[in-house]
């Protein structure tokens, strides 16, 4: 991630969303480069209406630089009409800009996911999924956890249930890694901890403090801490910060309207910060490379496009597992090795992007971490029982396709949880790192 640093404020766009006569909290984003001498600032009104009708759903007042491509904020329960791009270009002063919406989506569904720690049997985090009936969504599993059942990693929205319990367990640690519990405590308070986080890494590794929104470190409290022995508990004192502001940016691809990532900015009111964009993407508006924080703006949508930085990035939603017992290194978006970061052997991971970096294929397993395709095996979940066919004993293979010294007897039944294509042949897994050919089962 790029370091965040203050820079000179160039210009901002203001907007407010108006439903009837009620105006929501103002929204601010950048719409100017550092050279604002020749820029024309305008006031526009965006009118959201249902295509083919006179029904106005809402209006949005915006102020910014003429020619800025404004990412549309679609009202809940609606979608853009097929002919409508996902942005509007700011025009002459006092212009009314019309956006066509499709009829309200009657199949819109919201489901609450309750993440339950399988060790404590307690709900410790929740997530709201929104979409249409039949839509499959990859869960945003809490940091340092994985689904107890890999099949729960994705959820298909259906009518009826408003909540779903998902059991999760601690993700396996890589070799020599430790986990510390970090408690954020309000200074001079006798109450419970405000926030608790789990952090993994190597003993002695320096970790930057992530202060909760709306707070700052107590005077003289260090902004970094060192990881201690596995299971260590560390307490960090914080105090209320009246000038603290946080805004979560949602990056939407121009043309496809696909959400390609999120980025949270935290700082002081009026502070201008650099924006770290998702791998393979850059802002449509050059001025969006920076952002100014204001109070009352929790979210903002930014228009992005595929960047020409030598990285070939494509959508690829699948599951992969690390081959064998050895850990798999993690790499950054330019192919650089991530120090102290790796995946444990024989562990499963969700991927949403495939990338070609310096001629090598990688899978993305977190916002800015990639694993080499050669270190993992793509698989498909398939829970059930298979039967070895009659005849001779059936040899077993590891995840790299190498024959092991073990085999299974003919006409015996075996539990399997997944299958994969290994060295061009379909195989089913029947133990941690043992696979049987599909041609050897009946």
C-alpha cells in the first residue's frame, strides 16, 4: 500500500442528495488537478428518473469542474437502464443532467451473515449481503479466519431467510508466525476494550497501530508495536479525537459498473490524502488521485479504468489450495516478494483475480497480495463418497501429480471434498495430500 501523506488542496466537488425536500449529508470529492488556474467550476443537478416514465426517483446537486466524470450513485432498489453509462459528465453551469433507471428490482434481497467462532460458539462479526435472487456473493470472512466449511465461502441469495450463520475458524499460521491480540482501550476508562484485533507475523516484527475511527493515540503512546510470543496480549490506550474523519471509497469500473475494490481513508478534517487504487486500475479523473476528508461523509464512489501498467488483470472467481506441506510465498502487484507473508501448506484460499506479472501467472488472495499459480492448485468443491473400481489396487498421487507409496483397495468407499485437474487428469482428494484418478473410480 502506498504511504499516505498530506499534499496541497487543489479543488473539491460538493454534492448533496435530495429526496423530496430532504437533503442528506453533503458529499465531497476531488475534481481538480494541482493547476486550477484555467478550470471552470459549475453547479449541476443530476435527475434520476425511471426510463419511459415521468417518475423522478431522486435528484442530486453537485458542484465541481466542468468535464469531470461523476460516478453515479444508484438509488437502492434500482439499476441503470441498459443505455445509461455509469457516470455523468459535468456540463455548463446550472445544467440538469438526466439519468435513466430501470424499474425497481422486485427480487432485491438482503441477508445478514453472522460469523460464529467455532471454538467459542459466539457471534463476533456480521456482514450484510445485498443483491438479487440467485446472485452468488463471495463472503468477506473476518481477517485471520477461514470458513470451517469451505463450501460456505460463497452464498447464493434466496428469498425467505433474512440471516445465515457461518462458522469460521482461525486460519493456519505459516512457519514461524505468531498471533498477538491487540486491545484498544479508552484511556482512563474502566470499561471493556473498544476494539480487539488479531495480528499475525514474525516475533519482533514492527506493526503500525491501526487506531479505530474517531480516536487517536494517547499522548506518548507509540505508533508502532513489536509482535511478541504467540498468544501475547498487548494493550494500546486511545482517546477521542473530535477532528478525526474516515471515508470509505468504493471503486467502480467505467462501463461495466463492477465494484473492483474498496479503500478506507482516515485522518483529520480537511486533510488531503493520496488514494491507493486497486491493482490494475487507475482513476478516470486524474484529480481523484487525491481526496480531502470532511465530516459526515462515510462513503464515496470513484470511477476507475483498467490501467496500462504492464499488469494483465482479469476477473477470476475460484478457490485454490497450496500444494503440499511447504508454505507459498506472497507477492505484491509488481511481483515483489512480500516479507514475512506466506500461505500455509495444504490450505484453501478464495481468489477473485488472475494476473500476469512479468510473464508469470498469479492469483490474488487479498487486496494487494498474490500467490504464484505454480504454488497452488485450482479445485472445485465436491463433497460426497466415491468408490474405487474393481480390479487392481488404485495408486494415490499428491497435489503435484507425483505418485505416492500408498494405494487403496478396489471396491472400497472413500470420502472426498474436492476434485481438481492435475497434470491434465481429473482427480479426487481423499486425504490431506492424497488424490485418486477419476478413471480409477466407478
